[in-house]
């Protein structure tokens, strides 16, 4: 478990003036006050050391608040510049990059993975027919994690280890059988991004996604001594406390779960997702394509977009990724 929970609430697109008016309306003020009280009560109730939350309206911040501690032992408070491990929300940026490369003509979503990764083999299958689209939608039938990845032992494989050991891994299900979550699929997508772009994954994401979106405080491959990095904590013990977790270098798992960001940078990503005009990273058409359901969950609670989850929320939709 990450040391803190990063929450993101996305509002409706609108102008800065509209946002200022909206932020001062009694209904919004009351809703934010209620949210503030509930979060302040939930943290001690669940033993959560701290979190950061940003509520937006279009490109404008309606409300931001930091709660609790980034490092309990040191008494270090969470602030606007605190970086949190995004975990699987890293997949949002990986999916965006894949669609961007599709639009640039450097790959096709229905390309077989072997077109870009000729070395790709699976146990019992010298020529896997798995496609990029199936990886994006978690329809590949691949196992949850990459070979050599262990959350229990706190070790993640390198790119070279994945390439070496993957031929010993068999699919759990035939492709297109049903939706099955796979970090391994996004490890492969990171390698596809590298092959199609001719750049290391981190370099591509920084130059073509983070830069245009203004996500200047986001780190694709954070170091253990990265500034303002929230400490990680494990599950709550019988005493109600959470043990600190040492920094874990994600290696080949970075495209699936390794990126760190501030709440404000994630608000910039949400602002982009709420737009309905062409932008610096994707056209409006491609953004809409990415954010609609392409594969239903087996329980029909929502579905998978192109790297993004889409679920009903009241009269609207919640897009992004479950924490």
C-alpha cells in the first residue's frame, strides 16, 4: 500500500471567471466543507497518515487541501509539492502515449505486439497473436505481473529480465476471453512505446506527455532520494499502525505502476481529460475515443477505455483509475 492516498475530483469544463463564481456559491462551499470534515475524520479512523486533494473546474482549482504527514517518524507534513506514488494510475499516461503514437502513424492499435517486439514469446506459443489493443484493454489473457515481480519480497525485474524470462510464462486465458487485469500487459506497452518512438519510455513520456500538459513536478523514474517524495506504508496492523515501506525501484514495471506525481499535476491531467477541443497531446476525437468504453467488466460495473477506466457515477461518469 502507498503511504498516502492521492485523491482527484474532476469538475466540469468552464472559464476561470465561472470557476471563481462557482467556488463561492453556497452549494459548493457546503459540499467542500462536508468533504473536508469527512476526510479529516477518515484519516485517523483508517490509520491513513495523509493525503492531498484537488478539486477542479475546467483548468481552474476550486479547492486544494493537504492533510497529515508525508513521513510520520520525521513529522514531515504533506504540502502542495508532495509527490505520491501513482501506482496503477501510471497506466493513464502509458495509455495516452500509445494513442498518441497511433495518431503519429508509428503504430496501430491492432498491430500484433510482435511487430514492435520481435522477441516476444510465451510458453507454448512462439508467435503470440496478442495485439496492442488487447494489452490496453486488459484482454490479452496475460498474468497479473511480470516475471520476477514480487510485491511481497519488494523486488521488481529489469527490462532485460522480463525479456529473458517471458518465454517461460504462459497466458492465463486465451486473448479476448474476458477482461483480466494485467500489469504485465502495460510492461509490454512501455516497451512498445520505446520501439515505436525510438526513445526510452521515461524520455518519451516526459517530452511528449508531461511537458505539453505542464506536469512539471511528475517523475517517471523517481530515485529513492527524490525531493518531496511521500514515504510508503504497508497494511494496517493489529495495533492500528502502518509500518513504513522502503523505496521500491519499479524497473520494467514503471509503465504499469512506477510514476510519481503531485495532486496538482494530476489535476492538470484531469483538466485535459475534461476538455473537448484539440490539444497538444491528442485531438479531441482521439481523446473521446480513449475515454469511452471499449471492453466491459465482467460484472458490468463499467468498462475499460484505451488505458483509462470508465465507470458510472450518479448521473455522470468517473474516468481515470481506481486507487
